[in-house]
C-alpha cells in the first residue's frame, strides 16, 4: 500500500454516492440475467503503460457491494505498469462484479492517469530543489482521490481546501484594498501557526508582499525572465511558488529560475486516463 493510502472511513461516502449515481434503483441487466447469487472470478488488466494509483479504491467498491469479495493484487500504488499487465484477480458475487465494474474502473483509470502525468512532470524536475504542487482545480467530489494520485505520482499536495491554508489571491487583494491590508487582516485573524501566501502578478506586487512579510509569494502568470528577477528580489525572504501557464516543456527552465515550488492545475484537470479492463469472467460455483 502506498504511503498515505486512504482510510475507508474517509472514502466510503464518496464511493457509495458514485454507486448510487449508477444504480438509482437496480441494475436491470444484471438482475435479469443473474437472478441467483453465484461467486465469480474476473481479471483486472491494464491496457496502457502508466503508473498504478487507486487499487485500494477499486477493490473497496466491490467490498461495499459484497462484504465477502476478495481482490488479489499483483501490484501496489506507485508501481509502473505496461500494456497487457495482469494487475490482479477479483473474486466476488457475480452481481457485485457486474454492477460495480464501471464505477471501480472509473476511479482506477482516473487516478492512474493523474499519477502517470504527475510522474512524467516530476521526472522533468529530477536533480533540482523544486517541488511540483497540485491545485484546487479538481473534479467536484473527487479531490480526495485526485490529490492522493498526485502524491502517488511523486508530486506534493498544495492546500487541500479553503480551510487548510491562507492564500491571498487577486480578488482578495481587491476586496481588502491592498496586499498590505490583506496580509495584516489575515495575520490578525489566523492562528500564528498558519503561513500566509500571497499571489503576485507583477514585480511591484512582489515588493509589496515582501514589505507585508508574506511567508510564501506565488508568482502568477509571469514569463521566465520576470520570474528570475522576482527570485533575486525575494532573495530568500519568502518561499517562492510559480503558477500559471505551466507546461511540461517549461518545468526545467522554471526550476532553473530558482523557484521552490511549481503549481500545476493540469495535473488534476487535464490528465488523460490510463485504460483498464475487467476480462475473462467465469463462475466459480
């Protein structure tokens, strides 16, 4: 099990909601052809090269439908898979297998896709001090799974949600009247253990964030030349994150510009899935 694996207590609510979305009253097709309970076995096969993520989520879907289900996995989250790999074998009530198949695969392919893209991006940063962060640009009700998949791929989680950290963005600054006023208000309101991050779109805003003694300065949508100037200006007085227009091709030059963190929304909003299939089902009794 990958470090930081999710506890069923945290995920069951989401999985049950997903199952209820797919089975509003009954699985008509399965109930029609399988009126009696029968134990069955089916293989889980990976159909693309990629990084495995979400194998415990996959198996948990079937456990919710059949408490006696068993999944024998040949791999764990974080393992590299090649096309055609037999990931594992599921044994469960045939109705649970047929009804849960799509939901379980949806989680597995989405999470593995995010982990695979994250791994490609983090490989670009190998040998640098710069860490790759995700964002809150996640699929509604999928954040827990998507941010976990980023960790499996070697990335680092930014704040989980709005309750998890202070990030003063452009509209917050406009609402407060200035960076200084926004930071002062945040420092007065928040516990002393909270770090304060400020988004800066220009070098003048960077200077204002430094005067306000922000803990982290996010350089938003700056070109690489301006980022270099900002890093020199900050000179270790705050941690430096850059965000906006982050592509795989830019990662090395951004790291070489001296930033501590690169945040990338594409990891969770634009990662292509890794395809899996459940094949060779047969009845055991």
